[in-house]
C-alpha cells in the first residue's frame, strides 16, 4: 500500500507526549489559569478542551456509531 502524504508528514516529526504539550501550553499562558483561559463550557454543560489526543478517545464506545 502506498504511503499517503499525511503519513509521510508524521514520520518527519518526533512523537510528543501530552505532558510535553501541557508544559508548552502552560509556559505560553504565562501564569494564566489553563481551565479558565482555554476550556469552555457548552450550553449543555460539557467542558470542551482546547485539543484532544488519541488517548482521550480510548474507551469511548460511540466512536464507531453513526448519528441518528
């Protein structure tokens, strides 16, 4: 199977852990509260984070289902 452009792009960068992402985000915030600055709440009361990673999706049963 041929490698897609996206797959090739991913091989050009080293993997980055969630902890590494969080360290950079906190440094960029310069002391501002992460939750107050970047996490927002929907009218239904759900917290929406600024980014999600594959590990956030692990174990979610509804990912393979269709709407309706």
